[in-house]
């Protein structure tokens, strides 16, 4: 499985419109080579460079397999809770320096069936043993 974005290449700078300094909307994401057996997708966006540990920007699970996740998508699968305690996308907003933002998609052989607002730990524990494929896109941002 492959994950890319028409907005930025892997390892490149995330455009400002997808950050807290811009419109703070989610970037468009393209998936290819999704396993035919995939029942659902999980999306996790996090920043391992945050000063107090990994910061979760977006958690969504039980997403219907698709090749395109639109820009500024509001509803995507079941929303999980990010590190702000909210659901949905929260864009890059590093307090200092350049941070890396990992967009990770997992294709699963099942739906997770978790209630909405599960956090990343709950989601990752639930998907164990069900991952058919994984794809990562990394972007960078500094203010």
C-alpha cells in the first residue's frame, strides 16, 4: 500500500494552509494498492518531535477503504481523540524548530468497532493482529 499527497511530497514541507498558521484543514491524501481484503482503514497523524512526547494530531478508524481522502474532510470514519482532547484534524503548530508529521494508514481485515473518541493507544491496541498493510507519509513544518 502507498500513501501520498498532491499537496506535498514525502519529506517535504507541509503547506501553510494545512497548519495552525493557515486554514488548519487536513491535506488531501491518496492511497494506492489497498489490499482487496481490507475491511477498514485507520489513520493516525502524529508528531514525534513535540517537546513533551508524541503529539497526536488526527485519529480516525473504521474508515471505509478508499483511494482518496479529500482536503478539509470533516467526517472520516469514527473520530478518535487527538492530543488536544478533540476529534478531527489539528494541523502542525510546532512551538519551535522543524517538526516531522507522520501520516500513517493501516489497512485492516476487520472493523475495530470502538466507540467514538478512542485515543491512539486504544486504537493501536485494537488493531494488533489485524493489519494487512501499512503506509506512511512524512511532512515537515516549522513556524
